[in-house]
């Protein structure tokens, strides 16, 4: 039970991070990192 709920939280956080990174990549060139 705990493992499955923590996995769901991890996947949700990962989706948010990927979304933010995609927006950054669109906003800046890769050279700006």
C-alpha cells in the first residue's frame, strides 16, 4: 500500500518536472544551460 502510493507520487512529480523542463527547453536554447 505504502509503496504503491509513493510510486504514484513519484510518477506525478516526474510528470511535473518533465513538463517544467520541456517549457525551459522551449524558452531557452540548450547552450544557455
